[in-house]
C-alpha cells in the first residue's frame, strides 16, 4: 500500500518541478482527452500555465523602462469600449535569476501581480512596469494597441485558451509593431506570415522574445536585426528552425540567453553560436544534440549556464570530457541524462568554477561522489532519486563540500525486504550535520529515523526541508524541527505524521509552505494559527484512513491572509466552513468540496479575484468511475458565481447534479483565460 501511495505522491509533486517552458497549448493539454483528469493532473497543468506566465513576465530591471517619476502614478489609456486583456505589474528593479533550465525572478517581489483589465484609463502604481496578457477574444482585434504610447507596455504576451493558441488576424502584427518601446514579447499565436515576422524589426527596444511555433529560418533572419535582443526562446518541439537558422542567431551579438528546442536542429548548427560574446545561458532540447556537439559548446567562452533539457539530448560521459574544459561554467544541468556515470564525474572533478550541478537522472554511486567532493566551489547538488549505490559513505564525501548550500538526495525506498538495500541512514545524516551552510535539503531513505532528524535539526540555516519517503519518521522526529527558526518550506511524504505533530510546529512563524502526504488525524483538529506567513498549504490524509478535513480544520486558516494555495483532502466541508475562507483574497489555487456544499459556498469565493485553479470535489478518486467524489449539490447558479472569477485558468467541478449546456457555454464565454474545464453537463463530463 505504501508503494502505491508514494507513486501518487510523486504525481502530486510534479507541479513543483515542471520546466518553465512547457507551454500549455494544444488539444492534448487543453482537456479534450476523454479520460477525466485527476486533481494532480490539474495541478500539473496549472503549474505549466502559471510557470509559463511567470517566466515570460520576468525580466531584469533596467533604467530604460517607461516608468513615472518616483512617487507618482502614470495613466495608460486603453480602449473604453472593450478589454484588450489582463494587466499585471512588476517592480522595475526585479532581479532576474537564471537557474538550470529555468528563467525565474529570484525575489518574491519581482513576480508580476494582477492589476486589472486593460480597459479605459488605467493608473499604474509608482515604480512598476506594465505587462499585458492578451486572451483569445481580444486577439481578434488588436487595433486598440494604437491608443497606447509606443513605450506604455513593458511586456506583451498571448495566452492559449481551450482551443489552443489564438490566431492572429491578418494585419494584426502592425498593431504590435507600433509598440516600439516593448521589452518583452511572447508571440504564442497561430497564423503568422513571413510579412508579419518582418515587422518585428520595428521593435527596436525588444530584449526578450519568445518565438512562435511557426518561426522559420528566414524569420530568424529578421529577428537577428534586433540590436537590443538579450533573450531568445524557441520552446516548441515542433519548431521549424533548422541548423541553417542558427547561423542567423550567431549574428545577434547582444544575445545573453538562448533556449533551443526542436528536432530540426542539432550538433551541425552549434558552430554558428561559438562567437556570441555575451551568451551566458544555453539550454538545448532535442535528440540531435549529442556528445559530438560538445566540441563546439566548449568554445563558447562566455557561457556560465549550460542545461540539457530532460532526456532528449544524447549526452554521455564522453560529452562531459568537453564540458569539463569550460573553466568559467558555473551551472550545469544534466537532468534526464541517464547515461551519465561515475566515469563522467571523474571528468567534472577538474572544474573549478562550478557552483550548481544537477545529475538527478544519472547512474552515479558513492564512487562518483568521491570525485565530486573535489569541486570545492559546489553550492548546489541534485542527485538521483531512482538509482542504487548511494550510502552513508557517499554522504560522507558530500560533507567535504565546504560551500554546499543546497542538497537534493530524496531517493525512493520502501519497507520491503526484496527492494534495494543500498540506502543511507542516520549515520550519514550525522556526517551532513557538519554542512552548516545548508539552506535547502531534500532527503529520502527508509534508513532515516527520528534520531536522524535530530542531526538535521543542527542545520540552523535551513530554509527548505523535504523528507520524501522517510517512512520511519514520527511526530517525535518532527518535534526536533522546532528550533529551525529560519525554515520557510517543509514537505513530508510518508512517515507516521499526525495533525497533532504538525500543530506542534506552529511556533515556526517563518513557514511559508507546508506539504504533508499520508497524513493521519490522530484525534486532533488542525491549528496553524501561529503561522502568519503561510502561503502554500497542501495536506493529504492517507487514502485508506477514511479521514477527511472538515469545517473545524478550516477555522484556523481564516486569519492567514497570505495564503494563496490551499489543497487539503479528502474534504467534507459545509457552506459555513467555506465561508471562513472568504477573506483569503490572495488565493490562487483552491480545492474545496463535500456533499453538503451548495451554491452558497461558491458565493463566498467571489472576492478571490486572483484565483487561477479551482477544484470542487471531495478529493476521493473513484478508479472504477474515473471521477472524483461529489463536491456538492450545485445548480446552474453556482456557475454564475464562478463567472466572477475572471482569472481562472483551470476548473473542475464534480457535482451531484448536472449543469445545463447553456450554463456551461455561458461560463466559457465569461472566463476568457480558462484553459481547462471539467464539469458535469447533462449527464456527461464536459471536456
């Protein structure tokens, strides 16, 4: 049973780790599959949509942004008769942090925040840049962009709908070309012609360009004339760009970041990139990128970050011979590269600038770690989750890395005599306890007990702790963590953890994120009232326990005003319980449910204007019916309340009653950013 629960937990964790550039477009991701999606699927899809949103909105600050005089607001004039889309703002000084295959705004203040609809006169707060997200309806007529000043917008992005990417109407590109001060453009649209692409040249200030799927080699020739371009992202596997197109990219001397995904380019195009003087980030994603191409990559002298995305690139130990000859490389991501072994680590041992290394899919063992301990500059290390051969001896090697700040070694084991016995134990954690600079630690082994958690508690600088598959940890072990006053994120999967044990940590007021799987009630009611900074709460009872969260558990959450993600289950709420959540207006992802819920429960959610994902079910998956248990007894009126949640991307409702087709169609019309919808409609599930 534990084995199956861990598998489910893995699926549920996917939303935290999906790559940023897996844009959610096309029927496969849009909900046309006849099989009903699970809440884990919804979270995964939503993470892709939201990650993509954050990615394309996050750009480094500079002094050329169109911002008002400090302390004063500016007014941007949008068409009064209709909305052009959704507006968000971002601090003009937001810091851009590049890690692995991600592009992420490093500080929380840099993440874009929803402002309002792009309609009428809009006041932009002081010190903010403005980003416009265009939905499918607005994309049909972009003439309203002509009302804007050329530098009113910092960023422009097109969002996919249930039908996929929007289709740009004929002549639509000329309206975008009017925005000559635009810094970021994510052109995720269909219907672009070569003449449209030619007009990109007018965007003289453009710094970050997320290319459309239809971009060709000849189109890249036009893009290459953008003298200010810093980042170019070709993110679709079906990209039409070939090796010949990379020749044009080689002419963009201002380029700093390059993401290449596709099956028509590979090793033969890499020589064209060798002379890009400012290129510091390169991500390669495609089966035609192999060890042979690394001969050219090693000649990219300015490169600081190199990433091979998932398992498509064919990189082995032989390729690492060349990679190891890049003396300035600081970050290397080999995630998904399954043919990397201890021999490859011997090559990397000579790298003297490497700070971050991801080998999460490799075949590395203790012998490989003996090589890695020679890289004294290492600050972050991510090790395999599903391979044999890492024991306490390996952890002793890791403990010799003096600058280590982040370690991911959450391997999967089970309490089964027939399973792999090569795991680390409390003794290995005693070695790691000497790594006092550790801030981020992810562990997973059945050899860890409460005594091992005592060693972890000595790492007083910890900000994030993940205990995955540590089946032998109990509430007593959890209590050892009370002294970690800097802890912001805690995740526990497996173990004998109860609500009482979690309540015992409520003095950790810095906690922002909590996740516990295979939870037990233990006779207690949830009480996290001492955690005012909590933003993300995910708790799941053990499936076979028959337990469910109730109104009493929700009561403690009403005062946690920063909470934006609440996924706890199974659920058995009433309207009164949901009412206690009404004041949590920063909510972004929410799951509620219980057979006693009525339309009134949905009325309590109407103030949650930032809500992007809403799941309404009891949280219990019926394998035979392939559906969730009832989220309540709702009528068409419930959908009218949901129509007020204009930011919704994903929606799932499992109701005891069915909704009329007219009500569902009306819902779709009123929610322009809805990406996936699953509801009961006249006896069938609506795709």
